[in-house]
């Protein structure tokens, strides 16, 4: 399990989405549903759709009704993203749970899947920043600034990819502990969101 695989899947997913660039286009994959590639491509698809929803919601002239609809879509997307990250973490945990941790093993600040989540978002930043560097309707100054930002993003991807590889290497060697955590989001559940609970009673 290396970042080379993750990067390859994310790049392919983003290119596939932008063939039609349609927020309403359903996710599809040629990967087996029980494969990590399927989970990763679905994760990135959610991120890519949400990226464009976030663009739409920032339209200062958007009609309130449309804004509410898009906001609901973003809320659902965030929950779907969180759920899928946890599923990916479970996949890694099951793959590596037999590894015996050393007595002085460390616990990373985030799980493998949440680090990979950041990598997925970084790929989207790179894709869209690269678009800005070649926009024919943009000023030279804009393209130059975006080219500089793109260089930084590419370096971030390189560093994050290395960090993810190091995390997996440390887990496999017993130097790091692999754990899974649930986000325990409360605001979507009337049982834990006092406002929703109140609304249901009214």
C-alpha cells in the first residue's frame, strides 16, 4: 500500500469526472467493489463533486431556494465523505491488524485514511490551479501567480505522499500503532442535535 497507488487513482478519477463536468453525474467504477481502488475512487469522486458544489454556493447572486438545495447537497456530501473515510480506515486496519506493535510504538496524529483524504483534496487543488495557469482569458499576472502556487501544491503533494508512505512503513514494522476512530458527528442526528430534536416535537 503506497501513495503511488493513491495518486494514480485520484488523478484518473478527477480526469474522468471532468470529461462531462456534471455535478449530477453518478459515480461509476470498473474496480471491484471490495477493492481499495474502488473505495479510493469513490472517495475522490465525492470530493470532486463537492468541490464544484462549493463553487456554486459562493455565487453572490444565487437564488435562496437554490442555495438551500446546494447547501443540503454539501451537507450530505460531507457525511458521505466521513463515512467513506472510516470505511477505508477499517480496510487498512483489517489488512494490518496482525502486525504486532513495538513497546515504544507511536500513535500518529491522524489515521491513514484521513491523511489520504487530504491527498485527495490536494489533487483537486492541483488540477484546478493548473487550469488557471493556462486560462486564455486571464491576465499574464494571474497565470504567473497561479503557476507559483501550483509549484507549492506539487511540493505539498510530494511531501504528503512521502509522509503517507512513511506512516504505512512504520505501521508495518510495528513502530506505529494503527487505530480507527469514528468522527462521532452529532449534528445530523436528532438524537444528538438538540435543535433537530426540538423541531421534530413542534
